[in-house]
């Protein structure tokens, strides 16, 4: 999902709505996806090729492992993929038959979506991994990326061992980052678990590492 876009189900369950209403309509963005060639200029004024030039294909930052506080140098490398889309987002109109409308605001900023190869490597050797990623950008000089993975997808899955404790039903890894002009990058790596406690489902996310200008 693009960072500035809030996408919600059209109808969500609600409790104790006035007048016996049992459903509420949630504001969201409708999207129109238009395929482009890599060199084709999007309505945003830049192409996928322009974006890779604007953000660069190599960035470095200091990475911190949260388990022991050790630091190392991280290299982030991008390579162009085959698919490019211009994503036009418009706020969905409220249907006439909506029982009630959830009182939230949505931001529907258009963006360029670019498939890319993402390589991560650290000087300490604990990261040496390649992923298929998607870049999303509204300007030519900054892009966000995200990857959903499993511990086994990493060259050194033992980096997640300190966080794989307790009882849980499923596990995964989430990677979020940004790259920008001048070889700048920031991001975070999370170990995620899901499980149940009686009749209650739960999910947890543990920060494994972070790099760059992370707040």
C-alpha cells in the first residue's frame, strides 16, 4: 500500500449504530491502474527511468541490530523490473443507500508503481539478500518500498532467533524502507507473529533492525 493512501473495506461491521443501523460505509480510495513503459512519462511528470535516476540505484546507511545494539554499514541496491503502473486514486463516492458513514478522512494521492529488484547487504555479513520489491513514488526524488517475506528467505535466518520466542501460530518478516536523492535511505526490519489466546486472536511485531533517519 502506498504510504499516503488509506484503503479500507467498503462495508465494516459496527455496533450500537443509531436507528438500528448495522453497517457503516467507510471512506476509501478507488484506483485506476494504467500500465506504462519504463521510459514513458507519467501524469506526475516523470517516468520509471527518471525515478531510478532521481533516487539512485545505490544507497548506504548505518544499521542498528536492536537485539544487542551492534551497528554495521548497510548497502541498498536497486535494479529495474519489468512492470510499471501509474496509479490514479480518487475518493470513492458515498452510495445513496449507505446506512451511516464512518467519520474518517482519506488521502488519495496518485503515484507511480515500479517493480524493482532490491538487494540488501551489511558489512557484518548478516544481511546478504535479494528480493522482488515494488517502489512507490509521488515525486521523482523519493520512493518507498516494502517486502513481505519469511525468515527462510534470508541468507541468515538466525537473525530472527532472539525474537522467535513464546507460543505463536504463524510468523513472517516485514521490511519497510525509503530511498531518496543523494544516496539516502532509511527503513526498518520486523519479525511478526500471530496466534490465539483462547477465543482472542493476536498479532505482534518486533523491531529487528533499523537504519537511516528513522524516528
